[in-house]
């Protein structure tokens, strides 16, 4: 016989007496428990590899943590501005004699820098134009990383894909002549998108068919793109006929994205970027392809068991990412620079990684992060010009954001965000093993 | 975990306390408080702050402004050299020097525009990448003076000075000296990328070697450049590439090597140190002073961009401004051959003696510095 | 070790995981801790092991209060724990794993491998847990890895051993070996806390059973006198039906026809060896067998997840050999996979999305390549209702449901499609008693609607309760199916490879 605690609510089922815990009560309790877990659990297959865990950690990060990461990066950036300023260091030297000095100095320097940063990005028409100009390629390279990220792939190759796209867009832009704008511009932009598509498709196929890790293959393809560009721009196909500098011919006016307003650099490539963002939103969040993409990214085995083809999805995800990076190249060359030079990509593909991470792999988030980084860039230029704070500060802030987002536990520890205690523990443990 | 965190915090606080016990300056001296406003105007890492010199002879309100390309002012290459010229003008002419660093092509236009708006008296841009942006700005602002380093236009503008360099003239002298000094009869060179600013060095060097052969009936070989093609690392960053290329040249028997690839050349120095013998011909600046490998520097082909920038500022300050092409040559000392320093005794006397005559010959045009003119 | 927990309470935000739990473990006792998933068993054990700190209550070891600041303190106090998910370094050898942190070294810190290896071998033999000290852990079967975990605790001289769901990963034979070893520990005076939600195991090994429900101890029982029915009722909190009540089967035409099926792995080892059988509409054919005898590749081959080397599989007269998984599923095959977490669900997808996981691009859930969320959600609401899936909403991530409700989700998805054949593989593994009951009823209901059902299970009781005909797999070969009734002993003997003719000749037909 069973012993029984006196406060047992269940009565004595062995005697099939009245059951205190009704079926409805059991159901209610199960639902409550599920709610608790919904709030607390980050799901990961046991034995998931580093890449999967990283992707899960990023895409599973809450909006709050993302914002706090940005705040933390801004604060630490401020500390760095203050500490690199000789006057502040000097004032801290006699901190105990007159502490007010040190804080006043630090406050003056930091606030001046950040005010310049803010004014330079949003302070007027011209500033907003510059922010949008800088944001256009960042939105696209951010999406180029975000889409494969949703399929569980880490596309480090946006840089190379951007180069491939820019090269092709530029080539069509200056070597084809005599077409009207409505034909030539879409043609050149499409060439750029196609170039990036192929350059993203390649590591996708390598991954799906041979298992070659996309991180490694895309890094290598970046190098190839960079070196091939350096060589190709010096060839007569690209180089300006009357000069020997490694600068390409200029894109025909009929293949240039028209500006909205004379005198402001913001141009219609922004519309292409936003249009593609809307398309990608549909693709990833609303379409059947996106359903496959997400399923494969979250659990490839279950996706396969549901009748999906993970290999093909991997290839599609990488090719789509490549196409978006290619569009970034087209936007850059046809919208802004109008010519190709060695190193025209300027690390925008790598910045795309930061943008996608800050956007947590979500489409809307990535667009927002692209705009934010565009503002940081435009504002950073102005900050440099007005307060002499080095442009590198913007890079420091970007890098700090990555650090904080990649280690959400750190942000939670700093800001004592409690709600996700358990989840952090799990992810953190996973990282260590 | 918690304990370690506390200990760390304690250590940090302790360190801060120790460093923060200095004396406050007298309340009456307003400098310390005023300073941030002053420094706000200046650039971070401004060498002028680090090495305060004697007060400039006279203060002017002339502003000299510099826009770099993606390399930035600390690129140990032409951006840095051009900036040094600007800093020298600040010290000696009492001007105010400012700089804006570009991180991508997209920055060129707004950076130049920023300086135009701020009312700089002279805007100097660095590198061929800024060529178009500078030209456009000069056309749009005819009353604003510009100068561009390392770029020449087909058309000349009154308000735009093109600072280019006849580097091949100095490289010719280096090639001659190397040919006269080599013991193996083989000298080597390699470049970053096969583009004119790089290959002019190699052309001059090759011409110098060939001229030496012609004059002295010798057969000194140049590895790495034949006048149209040669060894190129494909970048201006990888010291490992420099090391590999140098090993290759050393294996081929070269004992004097001229790397024309910026910091990649430091890899050459490292490789020669490991190999145990060999000498370097540095480029752009006097490598004896600008690198830590002075003991390996036979000589350097100097491209005095700082001088050209300084001269441009001076011309503007003095009211002698002229636009158009300004070529740095042996004659005006825009380019030159550095001293042999530690190798003064290694270079044969007759070679050293010949250099002066060659210099005159090049200046007068009697001696060609084009390798195609020699066989 | 005499262990006493007094009034242990642990709260997580919004939930009381342990509520004033009292527990006494005598020296030499196997104390069974019984409870459904989420009842608070693991939390309690993590407190005892120093991983969590209790909000209230105290732990007494041999009458002395014990302060735990981490697992290190627990280990020092003689408490060892074998987690459900092993904490081993896969690329290290057995001996290296066991000695990790307490390495035997020569002077200057060089590892003394020979001595480590010898000590581990001796310990393994003494404890009745044979294992090669020099084998690499990732090469070992799961059951052997578990032995390594136990040896790790024993090596640190654990006087109380906590085993968290140790049989979940074991075959019946391995489980028996484990029970044998456990009896050895208690004979030496060690205590064991044995956690499981399987009633039978508690009756087989425990000296005392405490039942945990919703964070509280709701009863203790003597396994010699308590019936499984009593324990189940106590655990679930209401009367539970353990026997499946089903009408006689009405088999009709053949749906699944398997002829000469052969499956090999990449290395060329034959996993399924010339298997022939058929399943008719309206009957349940159950395949019994010790795990690892080819049931998994058989099911994978039938459902289009594994390449068929030779032979043929037809469903309703149409060959599905060599077809893609999608084709097989759309040809009217429902599949409840054995590994729910890996194959059945996308944990981060919502309940609604999981319910259309294999119909995502079919009408009416997708039109013009666009997902129709209204349809998907309506579908989900209907299924959640019909299949009693307990979820806060259809937008809840499937991973936050309990194991049983996750399985109901899979069952709902597979049962609700128009299917002719249902392949259910270990459909009640890791599922609480209440859900097991429900799933069994649903399987019978599906049969009675005229679906052919193939059930693969390593739970012999389940096979016997549900089967209309029973087959047994052994070493890749399939014998049967034989019409029920077949005795439990007969099936057990065939699972061990006995000749079916011999076994069945003594059976009452």
C-alpha cells in the first residue's frame, strides 16, 4: 500500500474516490508550465555545432538585449573618447585634489563628440542624405548575411559577393552604350545582382554537395575576388584608356542611379535597397521558401523528415545572400562611386555581418541596423571634422556591439536583466563545451 | 566567480587611486580648463602635441587641410609623409593643420566638401584615388586652393596644384649604386601591384643597373622586373608575402633587394636578417631612419612628398601660389637618394664619385632614365 | 550514506519547482524518485548536487547540515550524479574522462597513463561495469558511456549516487545490467537515488519510492506492495487507464507491401536483411525487438528517409521505392518518428507551424508560394482542440510544450492528414503516462477508421497491448508477423533470436 501525505490534493485514486485534481486542472497546469518554458528556454538540439549555437544565440537574442548592447557600446565608446583625450587624462591625474575637473573635462569631450555624431547624421537635409547614402549598401549587405543566417549559415562572403556584383554592374555600366536609362540602369543593376548570386551560389553548392564549411569557403572567395579585381582593373577592359592608374572607366550616365535632389548624394539606389528588403521580408517571413529556409536553419533533420530538401535550401540561401550583396555592389558603383577602384568594397561586406547580427537576423531589424550604422558612419565623418575624434571610434563602437551581442550573458550581467536567467545559462554552457 | 570579480574591481579601483593622487594645477591658471576647446580644434594623435617645439616664429590664421585616402594618416606611407609636411608647416610657418581620414571612396567627396565649408585656405588631397573628386571640387570652387599628391591632370587649373614626382630619377641612382655594390652580380626588386606609381621605381632602378653595365662592361642582372612584368605581391599589407618573395630572390642569388610595396618591405628585412646577408634599397622615405632595420639599408629612393606639401603651403602663405603641374625632381630635390649611412665604406669609392656626375647628367637630360634606352 | 532533505523549496520566476520537499535516503537503499516530466525531479537533484541553491530548507548528511556552493562541494561530501545528458569529453579516453580533474601524474606533472588505466580497469571490474579504459569515449555505445559516467562518480568515492533517467538511453538488456550493478553498489553500503518515470523500473529496483508531482512529494510507497496502477494514479493525480481497450480488428485489403527489402549503411553493413511483410487496412502490426536490430533503418527506408538497396515497398499498390521523402509523405504515409526532438518537430517553430510542417507548400496552407497564415492558424486551432494538445496558444514555440504534448502535436499532424498507412516509431518514448494513454487510444481509433498501422516499439508491454499481429526483428531480419495472442515470453525469446517455429509450437493458438 502507498503511504500518503496528509495534504495530498489528489485524494486516494486507488479507491477510485473523487479525484481532486480534475482533468481541466491538469490541462491548465500543463499550459502554465509551457508558458513558463516559452519565456525561459532557448532551444538547441543536443550536440549542435559551434556555428548552430552561434546562430541560435544571435537570432535568439531579445530586442532588449540588442538595444542594451548598443547602449553599452556607446558608453564604453565614451569612456574611450575621454581616456584618449590628453586634457582628461591630465585632469584625472589630480583627481583627488579636484575631482570635478576630471568629470567636467570628460563630459565636455564626450558630449561634444556625441553631439557632433548626432548632428552629423540627423542634423539636417544634407546630413540625413549622407546617412541614407551610407546606409544603402549596409542594408543590402546586412540582408546578404541575414538571409543565410536564417538557414543556419554564416555568410562571411558578402564582401566578395559585393565585389563580384560591383564589378559586373560596373562593366555593364560603362561598356554598354547608347541605351536609355530605363533599360541600361536595370540591366546594369541586374548584372550586379547576378554576379553576386553566382558568387554566393558557389559556396552554397560546395557546402551542400561536399560539406565544405561556408565560413572557410567564403573567406577564401573573398580573397579571390579582391585579388582578381586588383588585376582586372589594371587590364584595358576596365582601365580608363587615357590613364594608367588602376581606376576603371566611368559608368555611363544612363546606368547611374539618378539622385532625388541635385546637390544631395542620396539616390534612387535607396529605393532598390528598400524594395529588395520588402521582397526579402516576403521571401523569408511569408513564403513557402522562407518556411523551408527557417526550418532548415532551426532543425535540418526535422526539415528533411518533413519532406524538404535541406541541400537545395542551403544553396538557395547562399545564392540569395550573394544576390543581395551583389545588389549592394551595384548600388555602390551605379549610385555613388560610378567607377571601380581596387578596394572599392571598403569592408562593407564585413560591416554587413555586424548589421545582420545587430538586426538579430530579422529582416526589419537588419534594415533598422543598416540605417543606424549608416547614421554612425555619416555622423562619424562629421565628428572627425568637428571635434577631431578619430573615425576609428565608430569602428570601436561597432566592434563592441558585436562583442555584446555575441555574449548576451555579458549584457544581462551588466544590466541585471533577470527574465532570461535560465536561457543564458544554457547558451553559455553550450558555448563552453 | 563573484570573488574574482570583486578582486578585479578592487584592483582597478586601487590602480585608479594610485594614479589620481597628483596635485591640481593652480586655480588661477585657466589653461587646463581651456584646453579641451583648444584641442577640439586639433586632431587626435596630432604629432604637434606630442613633440611641442619652440613657438612658431609668427602666427598666421592660415589653415592647411589634408584629406587622406583609405590608408589614413598612420599608413607609414604617402598619407603619413604628406601629413608630416603639413605638420612641419604648422611648426615653422605657424599655420593651423587639420586632417580628415577617409575610410572608403564614399568619404572623399564629403570630406573635401567639409573642408571647403570650414573655409580652409589650402586643401591637400593624397593619392590618385582622390583625383576625380579633387578635380570636381576645384572646378566647383574656383576661389579655393587645392593641391593633390601623386596625381596629374590633362588640364591645368589655377587653383589646383598637381604634386608628382620623377621617382625614376632617384631610383636610377639607386640602381647604379646597387649594381656597383653587388657581389653576386644579381640584384632584385618586387612591387605591390603592377601600377605606375610602383613600377616607376622599378623602371628607374632597372635603367640604373643597365646603365652601369653599359658603362663598366659588366653583366649585373635584375631579378623581379624586366620593364613590363615582374614580381608583385598583389597587396600592400602582407609582410609574410614580403618574406616569401625575398626568400625567392635570395635563393636566385640576389644580394641587394628593393621592395616597392610599403610595409610589405619589412618582410624583406626580416627575411634578410634570417638569411644572414643581403642589403635593402628602401623607397619613399629614408629607411635608415623610418624603420628599425637601419643596419640593412644600403640606401633609399626618397620621394619627398612632405617637402612638396610644405612648399605648396609656403607658396600659398607667401602669396606665390601657382596652380598646375609641379614635378619633384633631382633638381628641385623633390626626389633624392638617401645617404649610404652604415654602408658608406661598402659602396666602392668610384661608384660614389660617379653619382654626382650622374645626377647632373639626369638633370640636364643627357642621361635617360628609361630602361628601354638600354639593353 | 544517510541523507535527509528537509523542507527544500526552490522558486523560479513564476513557478515553484520544489515546494517544501522532505526526503530521507537510508544507507544502502535504492530510493526511487517517480514523477512526470516537469514534476521537479531534476531541480531537486540539481539542488542536491550543488548546481542550484535552494531558497529554503536544509540538507543533512549523516545528521550533519551540508552547505553546497557548487558541485565540487557535493562531490567532496560523497555525492555523485549521472546526468541525463552525459558530461564527457568525446575525444578523450575512458580513463582520461574518469580522471579528469584528479589526474595521476609523474613528477613535473606528466600524466601517468599506465597507472590511470590500471586503476580504472580495477574499479570497473570491482563495480561490475566492464569498460575498456583506453577506448575513446565517442566510439562507445551510449550504454557504455553511461558506465563511464557512473565510474567517474565511483572513482571520486561517491557514497550517494544520483541516476537521472538512466534507462532512457538503454536497451532492456543494458538496463538489466545497470540494475545488477546498482545492486552491487547498495551491497557495499552506498545509497542510490534512482529517477525515472517508468513505473516498472521502480518496481524492479527501488527499495522505497517517493512520488513527486508539481514540485511536491505527494506520497511514498513500498514497491513490493504498491501496484503500477496505484503509482500511476499517484503520479498523474487522477485514475489512469493502463490497459488499452480495443475491439477486434477488421483487416481489409493490403496497404503496405514490403518484399525482399535490404538496407545497408555507408560502410556496407547490412542493417535490414531481406525483410518481407504486409500490413492491411484496419489492423495494427507491431514490430518488437531490442533496439539496434534494424527497426530504425527499416522505418526510415519505408518512409523515404533511407536509400533502399534492393527490394520493393508499395503503398496502396504504388511503389514508393526510390521516391523522395516528400513523395512518400504525399502518397498517404503518416510517420511518427522515434526521435521527436530531431525528426518530428522544429522546436523554435510555433505550434501552428509545426502542424503544417510537412504540408507547408500544399493548398490551402500556401497559395502563389505565399503562406496563408489564417488557414494555418485555423488548422492549428482545430487540431489543438481535437487532439487535446495543451498549449497556451497556437503561436507558442513547440519546444516549450511538455514532452507528451509535443508528441501529441506530431500525432495530430500525422493522423489528421488523409493517410492510408501510419508508421509510428516509439510513439510513447519519453512521454508521460497521461499522454501515453491518449496516444494509444488514438492509434486504435486510427486503425478503426481503416488505416493500416505499423507500430515499432521497444516497449514490449506496448507492443502486446496494441498489436493485432506481432513481428520481431533480430539482427536485421524480421520474423512474423504472427497473429495475436502471442505470449510475452514467446516474443521475448524471439527478441533474443530464438527460432519462431520452436517458440510458437508450444503456444496455445
